[in-house]
């Protein structure tokens, strides 16, 4: 039986994608998941820097499964002591085939008990035969003139007999658990009595779901099962492994005592070592597993990476309430009418304006001081309802933008939306203060109406003065000049009286017309101010709320793509 080829894909791309994913999910996913991903990356980088010629095979199993006997049987010599009644392996024992480059790798593994195998032993002979077959096949495909090809190196193999997974000694179990993350190939050894043991499957095998390419399940002591029952036991162990998430990992039945199935297991492990695919396959599976764990802890899929304009509009409306856009817009219209009345109102009553302040001036909006616009307003502090509206608007916007996302990412979006919330009140106030509300500009029609008002006033003042002069002359017994009369009316009216009536009527009509024009223009100014203020509020909201949220949504989309790449879900070229 030959091992299943490793899944095609770029390991370097997967590693880079997991690195980016871990960075993106820092602060989003639970710290333990991120740290585990970084630990996998660190371990992968370290293993890639060590010998690529040696494949490390770890034999794991519960007490009494016969790991030591099995290792001895596979290598063809006694490299580790086996016991019948109690476990004897308390430290890893390495059976090394191929010395060159193995020492540094074994140092990293923390294995000091090293047994170097003879070059003519069964395992060495099997591996040499496999390599010879491979070389012969490759030479047959080469051209006859390819005589300068570099000689190929010989594959190395390290087999580790490890402490029991269920050892009563915590230190022994810790060694076995550590080694599950460091070896290249996982050999789970069990026996007919404990092949369904929960400790083996739930606490160990299941953790390495997806590692099919570098996993072998070995049912040792098959000689203890009657031949008619063997197929059922093997089928049961195979079913358990499939439930553990190993969709295609082989299940081999062997007997270290009788030698049954040992050649198949030795050949399988030798083929793995010869192909040199196990290291990359293990690392690819580890990276994919770490990416899957990150996805489970903080899945970045489900959220859109684009913010809907309607959600932004809703946020702007809520922030506009906090910025007091509507009261300021009303004040702009009122200020326009106030200042218009000073130019187009009836001149004798214009002095009354002195007792009423400009609606904008009392809030320091649209005023100048030393030739510079004021940077702050004097608007009253927003009450609790207004602050709640703004805070609720930010929260509503974050929830709408993150709809469909997992809880960790939705929380990250909310944090991004509130990240600069303390700056919002001051920024909104400055936005209002800096708006060009045309508070200091004069309309073209004001001087026209002003001139007409003064002409109307001059008319009735002349008429009134004329009558006063005649009255004074009569009082002084001086004959006044003849009084001109207007005869065309139904009753003759003295010209001074006509001037008074005409001037007062014209002034009244001009005042009413001016007020109507000022009201219409003030309403337009109010709408313009509201639009301008909302645009400035939108700019503030964009900078302090929308942009941070968009950055988080973009990071989530990038993380989703990177996690998919790290999990090997996109076809890629090999490393």
C-alpha cells in the first residue's frame, strides 16, 4: 500500500496567508486561537529550517498497545525495550536511519536517546529498494544525453517510540502530547481491547482531523483476534477514524509478535520517507487546521465589505441631531430675516432691533473676531436625549454595517465605530462653526429696498413738514403760501396730505413686501444651511465613524480570503 499523495497546493502561500490572518484576527479572535496559529507558524518555520532529508515518524498509543514491540519489529532490531505487563518508555527513543543532518533535528525534537540503524537492516533495505525503483523509473524517462544530472540524496527516516498517551505520569503524557505537534507522520497504535478507547480518539486522534496524508492507524496484536472476526474489528476502527475526521487515513492490521502485516507497514512508512512529501503535507495540514480554528473562533465571512449609502444617511441624520443642525439652520433663516429687517424695514422702527441679538451672533456662528472665523460655537451642551441619539446612531450604523457577521467581528466593527467617539462632539461643533452660512453677506435687493424706504419716508416727512410750516406761519399771523390741491380725487386733498398718505402707504407696502421677500429668502437660506451643515456632518462622520468601520470590513474580507487560502480551498501550484 502506498501513501496517498499530499494535496496539491502552495505551502508558502498557505503560510503567508495564515500569517496575515493571525495578524488580522489579533484583537478579534480569542487570544488563545491567535497564539496557537502563531505557534504553528513558528513551529513550521523551525521545521523547514531543519533537515528535509529525514522524515520523523512518531508512534503513539495507550498503555499495553505494544508501541515498543512494533517499533522493534518495523526496524528489524531491538532499539527500545518492551515490557509485557507495564510500560517502560518514559523518554522518547529514536531509531535513526541516515545520520547526516539528523542531530540538529533530534536536538529540536528534544530526543537524546538515539539508536542508529544498520545500513543493511530490514528498514534500510526496504527504503533502499524503494529509492532504487524510483530512480530507475526516473532514469528511464530521461534523455540518453542527460549525463550531467546531479546525484540524488538518500532519504532518511527517524522513528520515535514515545511514552503512553494515557500514562499515569503527567510528565510522560506531556512528552507524548508535545510530540504530536512536532513529528511529520502520526502513527496511532492501538490493540483489539482498546481500539475504541475515548482517550485515544477524543483527546488525540480527533484533534488531527484533516491530517490524513500523514496519519496511519495501526491495529496491533491482530493475532489475538480470530480470523473470522478480524474484518469486523478493522471495519469498526476504520469507522471510528472516519468519525474522527480522517477521511482517508489507512488502517493497517499488524502483529509485532508474529510479524503479520509488518512488511506492509514498513513499506508504507518507507514510501512516505522516499517521497519526502510528509514534511510539507504535515505542515500544510497544520496550517489548514490552525486556519480552521481561527475561522471557528472568529469567522470573517458573512459581512459585506461595502457600506450601504442608506446606512450612512441614517448615521448622518443622527449625528445631525447631535450637531444641532436643525436649530442652527433655523437660526440662519432667522438671522437673514433679522439682518434684512435692518435694511428693508420701516426706518422709524429699525432701532427696535437693537434690543434683539442676531440669532447666529449669540451662538458665535458666522461671526468674525480679529479677521478670523471662530473655531467654536457657543451652542448649549447637548442634553441626554441628544447624546443618546448620537450614540445610538453610531451603534445602529455599526450593527447595520456588520449584519451577517460572526459575533467577534461584529464586536470589532462596533469598537471601530466607537473608536473616536470621544472626538465626535468637538468635531461636530467645529464643523458647524466653520460652515460658510453667508451670515456676513448682503443680498443685492437690500440696498434697493433701503433706498425705496428712505424715499417713501422722505415723501411723508416732506408732506408733514409742509403742514407743520403752514401751521407755524398761521400761528405767527403770517399768511402762508397758497396750499396746492389735488382736484382729481373724489374729494380735493391738499398736496402735503397726499404726500403724507403716499409716503406712509408706500413705506407700509415696502415693509410688507420686504418681509415677504426676506421670509422666502430666509427659508431658502435655512434649507441651504441645513444641506451645508449635513454635508459637513457627513464629512465628520465619514472620518470618525465610517472610515474606521470600512477599514475593519475590508480587513474582514481580506481575512476571509486569507483563511480560505490557508485552508487550501483554492487550487494552487506546488511549493
